[in-house]
């Protein structure tokens, strides 16, 4: 029978990142250095939440307090407190400032009962100061 010609063979390659035992699989073409295991290679890499160095800058730890401070700094930028890093111009964008203040208010509502005292105090104080500043800017 002609239909039963020799079938082309195919190769199945396992492209998963980890083996069945949980060890990290080496990509094809890369071989581990002699005497090292994948876990030893990972020791040099930082874990989540730890400050990392990026082009000579040390980044702050990622947590709720720093997130809130980042958003409040964005509001101050929109109020024209800081120059644009690319152009050097100082621009005011009051609608963007209001939107970010509203985002902070939403976060306060959504995280009610889930914040520790320091986080709650910082969020309350920042919202008060930013809202007062908004009133001043729009009057």
C-alpha cells in the first residue's frame, strides 16, 4: 500500500524551565559551569523586595510606604514642584494631580483595615496635605 510510506520521524523536546524533580533546566546550548548547580547560580541574583542596583542606582525596597510616597511625589511633580527630567521645564498639570490624589483616596478606601499604623498615618497625612495643596492651586 502506497499510503503506508515511511513516516517522517519527529523529535519531542521538553522546553519546560524545570525538571520533574524541581531543578532548573539549562537551556540548550548552555552548560552549567563545572562544580556549580542551578541553585548556586541563583545566589548571585537578588530576591524580590530587595534593593537592586540598576545602572549605578540603588532602588528602594518595594513596599506600600514607598508606593504611597512615589504617588505623592508624582502629585508634587504635577503641581510643578519639580522640573521635567528630560526637558528641564517646570509644567503644571492640575487634572493629573487631582487624578493621582483620587487614586490615593481610592487606595485608602480599598485598604481600610489592612494597613498597619505607620502606613495608615502616612496615607492620611499625605492625603490631607495634597488635598490642601490642590485647593490652594485651584483657588
